[in-house]
């Protein structure tokens, strides 16, 4: 006989994939929140370490970000291969703990070289979200993969919104060094929900190839599949455009506001950008069910390009923030759609390998773009990065048109893995 309330308790019992998602979302939110407490203000921290010129500070911020990103690009396929061999959960814990070590070194750095060493350690251990992607892709029912990916992206964007706001307050009160140490503590804390909630269904492969040849095979596997390559390259260009601004953003905002707290102004601007991305990422499932993927891929790149042009033209802080919010809104929708396409097309048994390659490619965007942005700012002025980012969106448009021509999944849902259409609508 059913006791009162038993039905209700059974109705809200979570499946393991939902528990996994909750654990991963908490870990991603906490770790990316910590990341955003510090890294938007890296050029200002570099100036505190003795580089007074704004152009040189932007250049060094680009160099430090680029070196770590290149290393992350190199090791990401290695971590992805290990995830397919040993499990995705251990890789997620490894990413959080290793990143914390790098952040402690950065917070205690007496000069640029030690700061660079800490950033290298951070880059070598890769990130929490790249480690979370294959875990979600491999342990979530197909009909819920895209929604889970959208939730993961949303947690990242919420962190991007809240982190700079909190970081701006912390940096202006307790200083940059203490903020780095607080960030390291948040990374350690982000491992707890993974250890407590996440359980994965993992069967080690029967045949194991050596890691280095296996990495080469993973690259061949991904690049032989246009349905994965094209959204991956489009996302690369989108990330490159926004990453190019990182070395110059707080310095340019200081030029716009004149007197006042540049840390808090930067936190507000970047926070609102992240909030806009959060809202649109949460809408991705509903949007693609209604109109399909093709309209997003057609309209997204031109809108991103227009936002960069508006950033270049803005001569007041309020106008600049409005353009940044518009950029964040479109970025959240388009990049989440592209990530979902990769997740839906990746074979489950190769999810770690696929996302290892994708992370490697994206890391080159996160590394090369800040370096190029810092160089452009040093050579041509801080505003030069915005038209360059706009030009990248033209290339992104060309890639998206090719992806539509090959056929893209028409909607997110139970049929998403096998339903394609060149026009982007459901049959």
C-alpha cells in the first residue's frame, strides 16, 4: 500500500544523469566564477608588478594569456584521450585541483616571470568546462544532450556575469593578490560537488593504443568529419573575436570613464555581457525547436560583426556597455548552438577524444587572439582590436554557410542525432 507522500517523493527522484548534471553545473559555476574574479583585471595586475605603460601592459597580458593557451591546446587532446581510457570524472577533479595550484603561484608572484609560470601551470591543467563537456555528452540521454549543454553554457555565462562584478569589488578592496588566493580556494571547493554527486557509466576500452599515436588518430577522426569540423571552426572564430578584447578591455574602459574605479566599471561591463549571454543560452533549446539551426548560423555572425563595429565607434561608457551587452546576447545563442552541434555529432565512445580536439582548437583562439590583440593595441592603439574582431566574423559567416550547405540538425530533441535539413527546419 502506498504511503502518503511516497508518490511525490518518487516523482522528484532524480536520475543519475540529472545528478551528474547538477554536480557538473555547480563545479563549472564555482570554478568559472573564480576565474572571472581575477583574469579580467590581469592587465591592471601586470601594471602593479611594474609595467606602467598601458600598451606594454596589454602586450604582456596577451603574451601571458597566449603562452598558457598554447600549452592548453597541446595537452587538451592528451586529457581527452585519458578521459576515454580512465573516465571523465577523474579528469574533472584533476582540472579543478591543478588549476588551483597555478592560481596560488600567480597570486604570490613577485614579478612577471613567476606570474607567467603560474599561468603556464594553470594552462597545462586545462579547464573545468572542457573536462565537463565529454562527461555530459557521454552520460546524458541523447534527447537531453543539447539541453544539458545549454545548461552548462548558462552556468558559465552566469559566472561570467557575476564574477567580474564580485572581482571588481574584491580587487578594489583586498587587492589583486588576495583575490587570486580566494580564486584558488573556489577551484578547490568546486571539486566537492563532483566527488559527492557525479557517477559515470564508464567501460574501459578493450583495445588501448599508445597515447601519442592515439592523439594523432583523434585529430584525424575529428578532421575527417565535416559535420564536426565546421561548427568547431565557427566557434573558434567566435571565441577568437571576443578573446582579442581581453588584454585591452579594462585599459580602454579607463580611457572612456576618466576618473573613477576602473575595476568596478570593468566588472559591471563584463558582468552585463555575461548576463546577456546567460539569458540567450537558456533559450537555445526553445529557439532551435521553433526555427532550427540554420537561421541562427545565418544571422549570428553578421550581428556579432555589427556589435564589434559598435564597440569601436562608442565614445561613451554607456554606449560601449550597450554594445557589449548586444555582443554577449548574440554570442551566448550562437556559441551554445555550435557546441550543441558538436555534442550531438560526437560518438559517445569518442566523446572525450572529440572534445579534447575541440578544446585544443578553442585554446588556440583563447591564446593566439589575446596575443594578437595585445600586439595590435601596442602598435595601433587600443581601439584597433574591435575592427579586427569584426573581420573575423566575416570568416565565421563563410564557415556557417558551408555548414548549412552540408546539412545541420534541424532541432534539439529525441531525433536530433539523425535529423538534418539544409534549410534548418523540421521536416
